[in-house]
């Protein structure tokens, strides 16, 4: 999959704040994601992101 910094993605599971939209801050073996609901930042493996990926969010 082709992920780029700045894209907003949708994942299967929700964050505890209630949203499942994440902004990509870093791409590599690990991804750094920022929750669009509460701005919490997390580091997750590429494998986990690709497994739980549901689609890209188009921002206006």
C-alpha cells in the first residue's frame, strides 16, 4: 500500500475518544498516527496499520 505523510486514514477500530480517523505523521516500518478527535499521537507497526486499514478520508 502507498501511504504518504499528511493523509487521513480510517481504521477498523475506534480510538477511546470515539473516532476512527487518523492523520499519518511518519511512514516507515512504524507509523506515527495522530487521532483526529483528541490529537493523541501513537506509534504502530506497518503490519497493524495495513491489517486494520479501511480507507482514505478525503479532506476538503
